[in-house]
C-alpha cells in the first residue's frame, strides 16, 4: 500500500481505492508446507497489519517462534489448535488483505482432518486457488487431492507455489522436475490454466519481491500472479442471463419488483426473458435501484427488476434470457460431497437448496464414489463424511438450473437434513436425466436376502449357452430335477418358452437376439431377487450379451456353462428338427447355419457333449455348484 | 464491466439481507448507532428499495451512550422513518448496574448481553442482523455469516453450518434464532471507503473536536455527563480528540487527533495503524474473551 500517497494526497488515494476489484482465492496445503507463513507474509508485506498486531507478532515470535530472531508469520494465523481442542468446528478461516488495485479475500482451510468438506466450502466462492507444496517433497498425493477438489469445484486458475526453494539451493533443475510432474497430473485432470512459482515464504523470495536467488525464473511473483488473474464474476457476465428470484418486492399495489443477485449474463430494460420453470415469456421493464434506475444489471450485482406483464413469479423461480433459457428438470446426475457424520443413504429424502429454490430431493442410486487420491471409481451404497460420489437425484418438483460447469450459482446445491435442518451435503448438478433409465428405484421393505433366507438357500443363475440342439434344455431339466429333489426352490427359464410369451414380438435378427438376451437376463435377475435358483437355457449367441446378463449379478452369482457340441454334430443329431427345416429354407437366421455363435472364452464350466450324456453333464454342473459352495 | 470491491461487498450484503427477509418469520436489525450501523442502514435501504426495510431496528440501550449518539439516533429515526425499538434492561437499572461500580464486564453482561436476550425474547425475533466483521479479531476469522443460537441464545459451536456459494441455509426450529452478519467480509477500511463513497452520515464523535476528557489508566475518557466520577479536585481537560469506535462513553477510549473530515479520518487510520478494537476497554478485561462472550450470547 502506498503510504506515501496516503500522506501526500488522501483524496487521490481514496479515489483509487474505491475503484479496486475483488479477488477471492483459496489456499491449499498443510502447515508443514509453510502455508501459514506464506499467508502471514502476504498480510505483512501488503501492510495489512496494524502496529499493535505487529508488536504482538514480534513478542510472540520471540516467545514461541521457530525462526530465531526473525518474525514467525505463522503465528499471525494461530489459534486453530486451541479451537480444535475446544471442539469448535473449524471449517474455513477468512483473511483479508489489499493492494492498490485489488482487495483479496483468502479462504484458508486447515490441511488435515475434514479437508474435503473444508476445501469444498472454501473453494465454492474462490476465483483462483493457491496450492502449496514443499520443493523437497514435490508433487504428493495431497497435492493431487487438492488439485482435484479445486478442479471439481470449477476453479479455472491455479497457482502452485513451490515453497522452501531455499532448502533445495534454489535449484532450477528441481523446480523444472516438479513442473513436469505437476504438468502431467494437470493434463490428466484437464486443468488448463496453472502456473508454478518457485518461492520461499520464509525469506520472501518471489512472494511480493522478485527473488535475486533465482534469476533463472522469468515468471510472475505470487503477488504479480494474484494481481492479474481473471476474476470469475467478469467472465460470468458473458454467460446467458439468469436471475434466481430471491424476494418479491411489493410495497404497494402499483409496484411489483423481483429482487435477486444476477447469477449470469446481463439484463437491460426491453430484454425478452422467460420465467422458469413455468416458461412464460415477458419483457424486462425497469432495473430498479436506490440511486435511480440502471441501464443494465450484470452478473454479481444484486438487482430488482420489473416485468412488462402481470405474470406469476415467486421466490425460487429463475428469470432467464428468452433466447437462452435454463434447462428445467426434475432428475439429475450430480456429484455430491458429503459433510455430515450420518451417512448419505440412497432412498432418503433431503431438502435441496438450488438457486433460491428449496425442494425435496431423493438420492436414487449412488453410481459410485471417488477415491480422491487415485480418482478411482468405487461401488457404493452410501456416502460417509468427506466422501464424494456421483449419484442420481430426483426432486419433488422441476427446477430451472444450469450444469455446474457452466454456472456455479445455478448449478451448485446444498442438501439439508429435514429433521435437524443442518447442511449435510453440497453438490454440483450435472446433466438432466429425462429418460426411463431414471425411473427411480423403488426401495422395498423385504429384500432378496430376506426372501432367500426364508428358503434357506443362496440365489444364483446357471446360464447354459450353446448351439440349438446341443442339449441345453435337456441338461437344464436334469439339473432342475436333481435340485428339486434336494429341496431347492428353482425355476427353469428356457429360451424356447420365453419366445412363446415374453419375447414373442421378437424375431431372430441380431438386434432382436440381443433384446431377447437382455430380457432373459432381467427375468433371471428378478427370479434371483425372489430368492430362487435360476436355470437359464438360452442359445445366447453373443459374448457381449452374455456379459450384459452377467453384469446384472454380483460376482459369483452368475455361472456360465458352455454346452459344447460342434455344429456338425448338432445338425446331425438335430433333436429339435430345426436344422432340417433350415435345410429346406423353412428357418432363417438359425445359429450355426446362417447366424453366428460366439463360444464363451472362459466359461465357468464347459460340458463336452461329444463325450457326456445328459445325466453326466448334470453331474458335472452339480459338482461345480458344490465346489463353489453355492448349495451350502 | 468490472464491479469494484465495494460494489461486490455491497451486493453480497444485500443478498444476505434479502435472504433473511425471505425466510425468517420475524427479523430485526440491531442498531448500535455506530458507523457500522450507519452502513447497515444504508444497505438495508438499498436491498428493499423502493420498499422501506421490512423489519424494525432495535437499539439495546445501556443508558450510558454518548449524548451525541442519542441525538443521532433520534435524527436517523426521523429522517428514515425507522420503526425503532429501544430496549433497556430495567432490572439492571434497578440493581444500579453501571460501568464504574460494576466494572465493564458485569456492566456489559447485564446491560448489553442480557438486555439483548430480553429484547429478542420479548418481541419473538427469530433473526437478528449484526454489523460484526471477520477482520475485527483473530477468532472471528472463521465465524459464519449465519450463526445459529439455541432457544436459550447460546451459540453452539458444534451446530454451525458450512456456507457454500451463496446458498445460505437459514432453516431453524421454532424458538431457535439466527444472528446474521452481512458485513462479515468487510474490513475497517472497506467500511470507511463505503461511507466516503456513499456519503453516509455518521455520529460527529468520529470527527476530531475539542472535548472534555480525563485520563483513566492511560486512556482518554470523555466526560459526557455528570455521572462521570471525578477525583477530588480533578478538572476535565479540553483536548482535540475523536473516537474510532463508539459504545458506552465510560468504556470508549478517545484518541488525540486533528482529523475533522472523512478523508482525514481515513488518512489517520491508515497511517496510525493500530487496530480499531484497541479503543474498546472491554477487550482488555479478559484475554481471548470474545469466544467466551459469543458462547454466552454477546453479539
């Protein structure tokens, strides 16, 4: 800050400072990376500390500091440890400093516990992120984790401060190595704009002042970076116009205004707009303000609009550009960050706050959760504290929204527990789901385990595949008789029978065969849900379709048995008479004749029907089932 | 078009105020007469324009404010047509609580903290706006914008909610209340710059003038009325002083100053570089006491 100007011409100083812009950024890193020292130095060097605070810092540095005679900037930010002991929830601490051109709001998140929840909270309002790493350690799992969360929250600009350069002799080689490491990872993540800056927070190198110890570095200092990085709100002015209506202003019968903060784009009197989700179009009348009407309102401004027509508008509606309206949907794919001790459970209903709307929201299937360190997708039925998952959400009513990647204000949401009123999760809306794939799964009181338990058995599927006439149905019959005699609850699904009923609308084209196979798999799945042992005998000629059927079941629940009889022998034996018909042109698309059969590459069991008779084949299958403990 | 930092801070505060009005049943704005309250009043006028602010203003009066403050309060209420409520803890008055004999801690506790709880209960307010800022003290840096209180007005540290984007969750059960701080992200300099830009009226005590003061433990205390106990033979001195924060006059330290215009006040603040809270006698009584006061319900 220019103290010289303050003394000489306070009016000029005031005029300049009233025109400053505002940048919000988040710092990521642990105390060990020197984060507190770095923030402390930014505050100190931008002269945001008062004399009494500096005096306290000097005293504390002598008493508690780790830097000998030097100031220990980390002490400016202390207190978190004490608070943790007191059991106070610390999520994000906000610090402020200012230069002649910008005011900065720093979201400082404690590094260790609760990092996901805290970082997501801090990142949600940040224009850019400052990720710290220790030059000696390079890119660690923690760095990747921080970068991923920053990327997830839609922060487009990332500065990586490679700190403690003094401890690696200000080595360019070391810095370039880290730059390569990080570049590879950023590419994998899809992070386009990142800048690595070699610094020593302790000594101040490349923080505000350019370092004399690293003449090889030609990039910006940390402060130069912060002074020039793009501010999100400016970018959002070019987005389509969005105004989530926050409050309807109705002081008298002759004024009705719609108040809210512009979430995207710009608005001016005369603009055509549409009120969503209802979809009524109208024209903007005035942009009303205390100082007098405005020519326009832009993203980030809190405005009040009047509309030309008397149409129904209430809190929660979105006024949007008529030529670029926000999509409206009731079902979404969304990424959820869970923030409560009590886990997120599928099928439970929460309240979702999105824009200015609050609606009931039910989480349908959790598609997967993410390992934040490896970015691996893991199957999950619940999300625990600090876990991130991709889920389907169904709302109690349709809402206007934008995918989060396009607009953070109309695409971000929080989930609220209906009983405690606590904020239990935060999320990012993805695409709207409109198709039948999203008929929400009905949660059932009695589940498959319960049904199977009553029958004292484990449900599973024996899937017999092979050419027509190979002996599938015969083996299936023999097998079912044995199981039945043993007191097992079974059902036999035979391809021929299915085609007389459920699939009688299908022909024998490849597409219809695939569909028949899909139906067979789904029916088998329902039957196992009923607790039954399913014996399925289907030609099922295509590998991919059999794999689709397999994917409906848990590991070990789907036993693929290849009833193997070479085509010549099948034709020769022709137990079904189909091959004879095919010879005379009575059947087309017969597998093994003019339609292909893809034999399994790794079946659970292969029955060589050139050697085995039907009973022996059934014996083999039973032996396998015992071997796998499926009948215990 | 780049919005300036003041425009963005203003938009954020307005957004917060509208949000509370949309969801709370019975909101109130705490009005302390100080410069932060002046800014809050202006923001409230802007947020709901052309409607008047759709809530009353509450002054918790300890009966020990400066005379200039009472005059200013009267003027503001008249000029802005405020629905102004004044609450005094009459029980405290009857007990003779005062800053001199009771000490600043007891006085503040009874006449301010207790009085505030009484008023909130009396009127059944479920949301109260306050002008506190995160830059005021180290422990406030992590304070939420929406702060939840139990039916007993206790701040439950484990029951505070993460705040993401602009999605505030103000839901609360009947009996519970929220304190809301629209100026959370403002600094002292921002407040002054905004007052300057918007030409917002403030109490004259912020400007330097000749005032009668006495020295109390190295702090200049103004003799604002005849309740100020003087040592035998002690005569108040006339000094050119002003106040950086205003509260109960016996608890507000004056600084010697020549700054009699807004630019000069800001200039002096920037050059003097001591933090605002230094003038608040209350902070010295108990170290790290803010956290404790907050748990008890101090604003």
